């Protein structure tokens, strides 16, 4: 069935360093890839997304890259800050099932 | 402010009890979803609905049922709760047929003793 794998499950970085989270998806028809951030005790919220007609998208300190051939997409956070500490979920839209499949999440710790 | 709300926010119940979790939205979205969140497992889809006449099973629907009472309301029921249904439950909505942002409710923390 459809699957999204996300790595690493936990990531610890020093403030100011970069963080990279990687995901792979199984359904080659997937064409929309959102990323959600969930702060402790809060609801997941969209931080950036990318559609299959582009290879990269950037919004200030965060960027997402997509390699459709390899079925890989990644989240890059530069100049990390303590408020970036959260759980990050990647996801892929499955057109055939009209649903979104989420990765298992990455817990990011940014040490001051 | 248009939003997604869930009631109750916290619930402790006993094995075998029937439980209903409710979700309401003021975003005007047709699509509504119920997810379950467990540590290390991410967000897993329980049921989803594209309109009041459409209900679809997700990847973990066993032991759950849903009702779409109106465009704005989508309820999740546990007919006979069991301890491994202890989890954080999120309702979400989206508005676009081709894959779009999902807007999550605040979550319901359910504990089954």
C-alpha cells in the first residue's frame, strides 16, 4: 500500500546549525508534498509545501526539495533557532485514494 | 475566525464504554478527516469524508465508526473502547480536491483504562 518513510526519527542540532529531514514515498502518482510542524501540545500546522511541477521551494529559513525520479523529498532548515524545536511531519497526497499519507515524524531539538 | 474545533479535549473512560468524539468546522470545507497520533507512528488516517453522503475507511478503521451529520460536523465513535485505543485524536479539514493543506483541530486526548 501507500507509504511515506521519514528519517531521522530524532534530530538534535546546535542553534545556528542546519537541519535536514528526509522522506521517501511509494506512490509514483503522488503530486503534492506538504510539511507540518507540531509544537508540544499543539496541533500540526503547515509550514511549507511543494507540488510535483517544481523541484525546490524556499520560504525564509526553510526550503523543500523534491526528486520525483527517486521519490525523495527533503526539508531543510537553516540557522536553526530554539523555537524550531518541534515534531515535523512530511506527507504525500495519494491521488488514487484522495488522501494524504503522513510520515512517522521527526522530533527536532535545537540546543541554545 | 474560521477554525476547526473538537470536543471533548480530554477524556478518560473504561474498557467497553462507548465514546463519541466530535468535530466542527467553520472553514466551509467539504473534506473532513479523523486521524490518530501515537508516539513514533505519526498521524494515521481512521476515516475521511468528502461530503455528507460520502464516508471512506482509512488505514486503521477497525473498532471505529463515523457520522457526517452536516458539512460542518464529523463525529468519531468508539463502540466499545479498549486500552490500545488510548491515543491523541485529531480532526482535520481540507478544501481542494487535488491535494491541499489540511487544517487540524486542537486534538482530543483519550485514555481507555
